[in-house]
């Protein structure tokens, strides 16, 4: 299998946040084995003037600060190697963007498209992705309208900045790339990959403080184990995340099992 490397450009005011997460575990191994390249770009380096200001007061008043457009445009255009002049902005905008149109430029904000496993698979299909991390109250809207190609949120809560979201996305995406997990079936079995929550796992000892491992797992009967696991996954999903069942791919007998559950409980 061709093990092509994936390149992330991360635009941030706090590149230091990424240092230790990239130096541990799966992300470190992916970098060391050449399957992942992460380039951190400090937006402040692209800000003009002695104070290299990256934020300013919002027009119209109100609290908080807004990320200025110039440093963000300059950083992304310099790194990805394209430029949008104001004259070109209208009809020619798409054409100017063409050379790099295969690189998603993703704004990380709580207003974005909800991140999930399906979106992780989608991003894992690109060889290069740019992530822009916001701070303060938000981005000047022109960044969203004329620079970003997509906007992603990792959930319905507010973070101080997009950096932790970028790390979440990086982790979820890179582990889907061929060769990143040692086990070739690795990510296939995960919770959410099949649209269901995962079944319960047990390891030795068979009894711990009086709590037994389910008998079926010790039986050595693989067909029974598989059936039990699938039923547990269905049951757990039905109890905790029933909305996931609407999009899951289920067989007729699995639907019958769910029907039975809803009658019993
Ligand atoms: Cl991507 N950014 C921020 N600042 N907060 C978030 C988020 C992103 N996703 C959820 N909350």
C-alpha cells in the first residue's frame, strides 16, 4: 500500500500549544515515520508594524476583540502561495484560487460545520489541509467570506481558541490514514466508524473484585462473541445516542433486535 504523507498547515497565534501533543504517542509516530507533516505558522509573524497587532475593536462597538483580516490573509496566502488582489476579487476569484483549490482552508470556530467521524474521513482524503485557529471574540467576517473554504466546530461549547480544536481534528484525521495505526484494521472497528457506539471491552483477570467478565467472551465461540458484541453496540447506542441509529447501516435482524429492545425496556 502506498503510504503517502499528509501535510497540515496550522495558522495560530500560539504555536507553543501544539508542541507537546505533537511529541507524544500516535502523532509523534506519524511524524517520525514520515506519514504526517505539521507546519505551524505564527499569524503574528505576518502582522505589520512595530507592535505586530493581530486584533482590533469591533466596528459597531460591543465587547471583545476581533482578529484583523490582513495578517491572516497574508499568512495563508504566503504559505499556500496564492494572492488575491482587490481587482481580481470578483469574477477572477475562483480562477486565482484554482492552483490550490485542492487544499481546504478551514476556519475553526464554534459556528462551523459540526465535526464528526464522517468529516474526519472526508478530510483524510486530502494530502494537504490548512487550519486557521481563532482567538478573541472571532474573525473579521471577510476572512470567512473570502479566504476560508470551510468552517468547522468540534462541538457545542466555547473554547478560548481554535488550537485545541485543531489538535482534535489532527488526531481524528491522521489516524485514518493508511499506515498510521500499526494494526491495518485499526480505525475500522472504532466507535462511530460503523455509525454505532462501541461494544464493552474486557481483559484479564476474568474476575476482579468479584466482578465477572461476561461468560460469552470466555467461550471461544467466535460467532457468539461477534453476535454479542453487535447486540451490545446496538443496545448501548439505543440507550445513549438513539439519534445515531437513524443513519447506521443495519441488517433486518439488527432492526428486529432493536424492535425487541424497545418493547422490553
Ligand atoms: Cl473550532 N473554536 C472555538 N473557539 N470554540 C469551539 C470550537 C472551535 N469548536 C467548539 N467550540
